[in-house]
C-alpha cells in the first residue's frame, strides 16, 4: 500500500471533531435517561425504544452511505449528516413526549451512521495508520465528555434538555465547517504516487460485483465479531466483577473505566506503532492479545486476573477496528472499498446491538460467569477468521471480477484500480 501524504491539518481536525461528536450523544443518554423517564412518566425499560430506533437508523445510513458516497461526495455527505444529527438533537430539547424522542433517535442514528461510514471510507485512503487510530480514539473521548456535559447541566439545576441543546449547537457548528470545506474533501492528494481517497473511484463497478466478493463478507463478519467483543466486555464487566468476583461497586466501576481508558490509550500508542511495524504485524499481535485477555477474564474466582484481562483486551483491541478499516481496499479492491466499508460499519452496529443483548439473556439463564468463556469464543473466532484469510491464495489485484479481492488479512499490496 502506498503511504498517503500528510492530510491537511484542517481536514484532520474536522475528522477528529466529527468522531468526538459521534460519541457525545451516547454519553448523554446514560446520565440523562432517569430525568427523561421521570419527565415523561415512562418505565425504565422504555429506553429500549430509543436504542432500537437509533440502531435501525444507524444500520440503514451506514450501509447506504457506502453505496452512494462516490456519487454524493464525502464533504456533502458529512455536512448533511451532521446537520441532520444537530436537528435530531434539537428535537430532543423541545420534545413534548417519548414518541417524538424516539423519532429523533431514528434521525440521530441516520446522521451518525452516515458520518461514521463516510469518514471511515475517506480516512481509509487519505490517512495513515497513526491518524486512523487517533481518529477512532477521539470517539472514546466524545463518549467520556458526554456524561460530563449532562452532569454539569443537571448539577447546575438545569433540565436535561440543556445537555442535548449544548451538543446540538456543537453539531451545528461542525456541520457549518463541513459545508465550508466541501471542495477540500473532494480534492485528491497532490502526490501522484500516493493512493487517493476511495471516494472518487475512476472505475464504477456493478453493486452485484461487490456483493459477490467473499472478502467483503468475511470482512463484514469480522467487524461484527470485533465490536461484539468490545461492547460486551464494557457492558457486562461491572456485573462480572461485582456479582461474580466480589468487588465493591466503586472498585468495579473504576476497573470498567480502566477498560475504556486502555482502549483509548491503545489507539493513541498503537497508531504510532502500526506506522513503524506495519498493519499486518500489529493486527495479528492485537488479535492474539484479545484471546489472551479474554482467557484471563474467564479464569474462575480471581478478580485480579479478570481486571488484568479487561485491560489487556482493551489495549489489544484498540487498533483492530481502525486498521481493518484502513486495509479494506487491499482486501476487496479500491473500486469496492466504499461499499465494503459501509457494510462493515453496518455489521459493527448490528454486532454491538445483538451480541451483548444475547449475552444478557445467557447471563440471566445461567450466571454472569458465562461472560469470560463467551469472550474467549468470540475472540478465537475473530483470530481464526483473520488467519484463514491470510492463508487464502490470491490473484493479482488488477484482474477483473471476484478474483481481484484480497483476503481479510492478506499482505498489503498497491491497489491501482479506481485510485
């Protein structure tokens, strides 16, 4: 893979801010929901309606964005999607009841999914491993800032609506910045030997040609497995450490924070490491580390090993999502990259929604101790999928048809089609 030239500082800053904005609403809901529920006099479980609506919107727009990005242009897509997210959050602030908020959650999911898919597709061709990892690290920063905004508003005696209003204003400012830089996002790198962003392919291929590529679907499954591990570990770790390993709530809460912190630090650190050692080596080591960390969590009885395992899983998992996104064009061919990334982002959302919920059902039926073995099974499946892809024979990238696709973790090669 040719190394892209250094991205423009202004576009890089906007990309970072966009990923912060993706995390902010997630952080708002957890703190704000008790107040929302009380205002609208609805049961606690009604939050599921918001989560379902948001997931449907996210899945829909992330997949559609991948299939329409070449026609719309990434700058226009980001400007429109961020504006939609701002309008949805504004709807939260003026909503008279739960039904309106559910509709706003759907709109917010539509905006967020398109931002996620569009930026990942652009960054896969325009950013190197370091900036790709750092961009994803800023999502975690947004998730961390969201609760602080809502907590600050409530502590000041303001209604929960103010928290959403503040974030809506920030989203509107970001949408304006994207609108003012639409042409800059379309501009290809000036280095003729470097890969251009996969948003302006020279060769248009039929949709069915993309959907026939085995590498597209193996990559899609890989993303679903990865996000299932990341979200399940973060969601159920507190319950495991308190009910399963005997830690106090305060200590367990700090350990869960350490898990998310290790994910953030891992993306910052390993972004630099991947640039120096190569994405394939870092991906293989990271996937192996996830298996080791999951195994430590699965060891019965030991709270200390479970905590160490959580931190290991977080740090090891950190570069997997951004680096798999970065190398999508090498697996499927540049002409298919936008569509494949859209499917991958959609699968990631599906994995985050279904697998943790399924684990919750298992935990209710059996015990919280099932979390460790489940994480081991998911991590092993992801590692095996990666290794099978690495050993699959490939043909030259330029050949037409499905043969041009590369494996899930195949060697990084120059891709010239559509670049």
